[in-house]
């Protein structure tokens, strides 16, 4: 079974500063996908960024980037130039690669990090 | 616009009642999922369906039931056997059962037992 651990239940950052959210995972799989989801106060889950484990290059989406360390099973999210609208719960998620999507191949989430951006 | 519609947004249930949460998608996605979200617990998988007329239990299926008679619809029934049903419920879908590109989520239903 896969597990995803987010060790920071809450974090805060000043507007315009940079913040990094941590995520580690445990798996015996070699190929998999990692995601960061954002859940603002509206509670709508929004996909922020996706990383393919077989790609060494870290994924980037505008102000959001990841630091993917496969050997360490670490997948941190960096938010640059933080904005008030970034205030949300952030979830790290993992899914193993599968040709058919069998019973073990489902998206597993960490418990989340509540990020508050202060003006 | 394509997306997932969950209804109702808020639902109140009396002890001993069954209630059904609706989830409809117009994304033409094959797979659909139900997650439960509790404070400090993250998201936990209740049921999932990879194809019409087929579904599988997730990690916390006890006290819940589902059906998948149409590709677009995946309703969740919270039965009286569910001991602690008060939670936020999220429905999701993926274009393929493998979920390689992540899931698209609905806006959720908040269920409260009164």
C-alpha cells in the first residue's frame, strides 16, 4: 500500500514571499505520478501541478514548481511570489502507473497542509 | 462548460435515514470516484467505478452503496449502517481508469446528521 505524508499541518507566509510545502511518500513502485491539489475555502479541489516519476525534470506551472527527489521519495511544492488567493489547503497525492487501473491504482492523498498568505 | 456537478451542496439527515448524494459529469470520463473528507484526515476513498455497471469498494466502503447505471452518473447512498456519516463528500472522475492525469473534482456535498 502507498502512503503519503505531509508533515506540516499549517504554514503561513507573507504576501510576495516564497514558501515550500513538504511531502514524502512510500511505495515499492518504480513508475508513478505525483500531484499537488489546492482546496481553497470554496472547497473546490483544483489540480496545481503534476509530475511523472520517470521524468527527472521538475514540473513547473507559473509560480508553482516542485522539487522531486525520487531516491528520497520527496515531492515538495514551492510557491513563489505568494498571493492572497493562494490561501488554501494543499494536498499531495500519489498514483502508481498502471495499464488497466486495478484495485491498488487509485489516487492516495496526504492529510494536507493549510497555507495562509498574510497581507 | 464540462465538469462535475454534485448536489445538494448541503444535506441534513436524521438518525436512521438513508440519503443519496448525486454526482453527474459531462466530461465523458470513464472512471468515477467518491471520497470522504474529514478534518485532519485528508481524503479517503469510499467507492470507485471504472466502467458502467461495475464498481469496487475503496478503503472505507462500510455503510455506503453506489450504482453506475450510466456513464455520466455515480450516486452515493449513505445508509443507516454508516456510524459517523457527518463529513464532506467529494465526487471525482478521470478520463481513463489509470488516473495518470489526475482527477477532476466536483464542488462537494456537506452531509450533517441531526
